[in-house]
C-alpha cells in the first residue's frame, strides 16, 4: 500500500533521536557518518516528507546505502517502524525523483521485472553459470562476485517414489511423483507423514527454485514429516519483497495480493526465505499475516524431532537480518539444530548484517564486500565445520566470502541440515 505523506510523517516523528540505533547499524559501524545511520537517515527522510529537501544525489546516496536490515528496529526503544518508513519514502519520494542512470536503466528492470519472475530469472542465471566454468579474473568485480556467489547447479535426480495428492481445493495441476530436487515445480500437495497437524501452504519463491531447489525440496519433506499436508501453489512467483525494497510499491502491492489469494484456505503459510517471511508478516491483511511462519517456527510449533540425529559436528548459525530483526525469530533455528545433534557455537556480532540484503551486493558492492568480510571473520572465529543460515542472499553472500579460502567450513541452509536427519 502506497502511504501518504501524513502517514510517513507520523512514522518519522516516532524517532526521539536518542542514538541507541547507531551501534546497531552496519553502515554507521563501517563508515562512522551520521547521515549513514538510522537517525541521520530519518532526518533526511523527514526533510523530504516536509518538502524542505528534494531527492538530490547528495540525499539519495545515504538512503541507497541503507541495507534495510532493520537492526535499528530491534535496538529502538520507541518502536520506530524504520523499514516501513524507508520503503515508503523510497517509493513515493526518492524513486520518482531519481535521475536517469545505471540504476534506473539497468538495475531497475532486473530487480523489478526479471528477478521476481522465475522464468526470466532462470534465463539470467544460465549465462552466469557458464561464466562460472571459465576464468573469472577478466570479469568486472561486481559480476565476478555474482558468479562466485552462485551455488552449484542442483543435480538432476531420477524420479523418486512418494505419495502425493491433489490440491485440497481442486486446483494447482496434476499430482506428480517426481522428486522435488529433480524439478523445482513441485506437485500440488504433499501429504503429512504421521499424525496430521494441518495444511501448510509453502511459498517456493522467485529466487529459490532457480538457485536452491534442493533447499525447497528439503523444506517440503520436513513439513510433511512434521505432520503438515503441504500445498505448493504454482503461483505466485514473488511475495513482493524485492519490489518493496527497491521502491516499487505498486509492484509490491500486486505481488502481495497474488500471494494472499494463492494461499487462501491454508492453516499456515510457510517460507524458508527470511526476507519473504518478513514481507508477508507485514502485509496489510492481519488475518493473512498472522498465518505466516518461518520454516523454523512451523517445525517448532508442530513439535518436530529428527528421526536420526547427526552427531558431533561443530556448527554456527548466521541470523538473517529479516529473520532476527524483521520477524524476531532467533531461538527456533538454534533449538532445531540442537535437536539435530549439532554442537552449536555463537558468533560475535550476530546483529550485524552480512551485506547480502537481496540486491545490495549489486547496488553497493564496496560496502557489501566490507560487511561480508566482517561477517565471515566472525563466523569463522569458532572454527566451525558447518555454517548454517536461512535466507538465499545470506547463503550467496557467505559463499562468496568463503571462496578461495583453504578448507572452508561447509555452508548449508537450515532445511538442508535438518532434512539429513529424516528417514
């Protein structure tokens, strides 16, 4: 929903300028400049809202440097909805006044028309995978980092037997017994294993099917093992998070409406992408938002336990910002990893973003790289055998940070680790 200036003004006025957000902000921590802190950006946004300042390059540079990680919200004693304010100002005041340039002519179409569409995104990923096979030294730095961050292509698995049922509401195509990892277009419904807990709609997302189909497959298996009938609509392809972060509020609204319609009738709606979960929990329909669960929340609520726990692996969990700050989910992933038998260590600065932040690696490569190096150093300090996280951009960012290191720890999505404990 596109907010009016009065609504944005009220959001900005919530800030009492106490400064407690400053040490929580990754860009302030790196740059030490007030305009690159949440408090400083709120000053700038208030000036835009009140018409005292135009959307000039000198203002936009500071708003563009914001990761949207929402760590300031966790630190804020006044309850400032900073993420909502930032997206509203970007969409209503910043983007309409932005000059023509690389961002508007090149990155904007990719972020708004290509990445949220599964088919178009697959076409974008295909040449990047070809580049990954050759010498990358001649590539521009941003493109080289994008190639380094790509996960290995998921192998084509042979069809695996497994029961499926029709969509409980009679839509969604034909049932399929193909193994989910063999085809990211998963069947319409996977039945619960054991005592039934309810119906879980699973958002496959726009990025995950192309880059992490095995993670989606693992999540579906886990939900079914926990007792959910798992409904997997063929649409929508995107929850609207990418559009909202880039200031395309109209596109975000359309994606939200499509998402809510697709999961009508499900008891809960589950995602294994922290950014998607945070976006859907902020939808304007509270009845829908209250049904959204991160995968870790759904498994804990269903009292899931592994069939055969893993033993003895040293692991560290990296909190995706939109899981820790956007959804305030921190204990559930750790509890699940302990149930899975891992020896869990805690990394320093868990509140600080890894610098992935969706499109941030493309739009702010220098700051993204600095935050990536900081995060990988902190995660590696306890000498883990396994690093676990729960968001695609975090997976890609940490993978790029580990590239070239001797004997790096293995990197997994939470769903992948937990699925290894299933019979």
